[in-house]
């Protein structure tokens, strides 16, 4: 019997045809409106194009945002749906082309909203976008539509960005169960790593990583609680920024932990990450963590310099098993940095994720319209249990563990507060004391500092450093700093990036995956791409 996803709850909402179930249909990718003649190829390589190239082309009228958006939609069709089926994009904004056309009209009238005017952006599918379901990859939330854009998306629109669609993710941002593959969700299926499909795309922002690497939009956004931006950025050879908690609003984002959650850029260059972070940054009265944000009006691209490392002192965590990382340390020295070996501690306090998840998820669900399919975590667990073939390939142990927490119980609440406050204090002290004692500007690692930075709520930036000789798998360098040090970290990352120029497209490093797809020039196609299937009994002897 064919497998179907049961409805989460009867609804009266009118939704766009083809998106009623929240599933990505190939017909949607073509965009609204009647069929038109195939457009001329853009004078732009979408596999590498960044904000500067896109804005230059738009300003010169070499193409429009509408044709650019359509080109990305075609590329999504070719790589995420067809071809190698990377499965990195879960849904398309049905208004994307209309929004692009409206921005083109504004540009014609001399109005440019901001640095991202007319630039297509993919956001992770745990971030609210009006008119699209926010699912976290869960079949239980396939028809869960928010009342409005998340404030983060509002900021992007103010800067002129086009929300072209949403990326797939590890279900509930990898807080569904233990042992589930990174990049898997019951609604979206499995995301593939374009550099090596035998390897994990890493999670939970797996779709943002895979889509960003293959140029399915100019920019992509992920979210992180502990490693979910930095790890997939490393796996997919991207620049990833896990900013200070509070630099961008978390309202309207399906949460795990109010203490540790944040959204951040995942891009192919440091400049693009800085431009995107500039557009994301805000103060949101509904998110208390943003109240102390000193970066609301900062243009992070102004911090980028190819001499940012000169005279700086960086602590580094040694690794004897990663020759690409060793070479990266040598390059940092060549750029003028003094490197000091360090050991970074952390916190022995229990994790707070299970303790915060139900509280924070229920607060998000309470903001949804009255006809939302799920009201509480318990509703989701019950739906999953009733529809186990669809929902529970790997189980829901983390959901049920969080449901068992009762923060109204004074004893449990006291234990939670102690774990939260101790974890924050010890993690921050581990970083700040190390920086102060050794007179350091930042700490460098090959990912060893991801956990302590996340627990502290402090910023990290990862930048591609190269690829392993044996199998061309990506490697990256992580810069960790104290609170609100994004400008310094981006400057260091940019200086390193410009010196090594390590990044390469997966089309170059893993060409067999892209062969016979429409994104590869016809002249490069193998003859086998045009052969027909062999009839039974007619095989080669």
C-alpha cells in the first residue's frame, strides 16, 4: 500500500494549491503564472555567486531579481529535487517570484531597501515565514502555519531579501531522538552532503548546509543550539556564524532552548556571512536576550580586512590528526598572528536542553493561530504515537524525556535553575579566563570549542580551510570569542580566507554527482548521459 501522511488535524485554512500538505512539489518550483519561454542564461555562475556579484548584476541591469529567483528555482529543481536529489530544500515560497518582481519595480523607481535588495535567501524550516508552514521537519506540523513572519524574517525583508524557500533539517533541530541520522526528518526525508553522499551532511541545519554549498540561493540561514550551524558548515565547506545569543531575534523560531538557541548565516564567503548577519541583527522586545545587543546598527562588512590577523594573539587547540588544520595554523602565523597553545575547559553542569524544550516549544505553539494543528508538545507526541509508521522511524525519546519534566515542581525548577546558571557561568569563565590570562584575542580550533561556545552563548565563526588529500572532504577552522565579538572574529576569518582561498564548489570536488544534470554545461556531459535504458535481454555481452 502506498504510504501517505495523515492529516495532523482537520483545518479550514485556505492554502496555495500544491502546498496544502506542506510538501515540496515539482510543479511549485516552476513558480506561479503561465508557462513562458525559457529565459536566457544569466551572466552569473550561481554555484559561486555571492552578494557582491548579485548586487553588481542587478545594479547594472544585467538581470532582474525575478529572473535571478527563477534561475535559483530551476537550480533547486535540478539538484534538490531531480538529479542527485540532494533533498536540501523542503518547500518553496509560493510568493517568491511575485516578491522578486515587486523589488525589481522598487529598484526601477530608485528605491533600494538595503544591502540585500533583491537577493534570494533560503531559511531553515523552523523559522516562521508568513504563508508557509513551519514544520521543523515533523509530519505533525506539516500544516502548521504561523500568523506572521518571524522578526528575523521581517529584518531580512527590510534589507530587501527575497525569502525563496525553506531548507530541510534534522527533525526538531536534532532534538527528536537519539541515534537519528543528521539531516533526516519524517516530513522532509534525508538531506545529502554534496561533497560526499556517503558522509553525513551534519545537523541540524543540514539542508542549509547542502543548499548553501550547491548555490541553491545566494544566502542561507541555519539555527544552532549546540553545533547545528558550525558542524554542517564544516561538513558542507561553508562559512558559518554562530553568533552571540541575543544578536538576532529568536521569536517565531521553533525552539529547543531559550538559553542557547540562535540563528546565524551559512554562506560561501565571509563577506556574505557579514552582510547577512548585518541584516539579521536587531533588538526584539519579545526576546529579552536581545535587550543587551550592542550590534543592532553595526555593519559587519566594515570589520573585514586582509590584515586583521597582524599582531593578534590567538590561542589554539592542538590536533595531531588533521593535517589540513595544521596547515591552517601555519597560515595564521604567516598572516602575522602569534599562536599560543591552550586547553579549553567547559562546564560539568548537567545539560539544560531536556529541561527547557517543552516549556519553550509550548510557548512557541501558543503564539500560533487558533486553528494550528498542535497546541503542546504532548499533542505532538500523541500524534506521532498514533501515526508511528509515518512519524517514528527512529523514535521520539527526547520528546518524551522533556515531556516528563515538570518545572512547576519546586524541586525540579530549582535543579534546572542551578544547572542553567552554573553551566553559563562555568562555560563563560572557561573562555573569558583563558582569553584574559593569556592576553588572547580569540581561540582557534578545528571544532573542539563548539560545545563550550554554545553553552556559554558566545560567538564562533567557522571558515573553510581546505580538503583532505585522500577523499576531498571539507575541513574548517573555528574562531571562538567572548560575547559580542563578532566583528573581530569575522575580521580574522576574512583575513584567513583571503590568504588561503580554500573554498571550492562541490561541482569541482565531486563532479560525478553533478554529471548529467542541467547545471553542468552540455559540452561536459558524458556520452552515457544521453543513452537510453537497455531493454531486457539486450544487455551487453
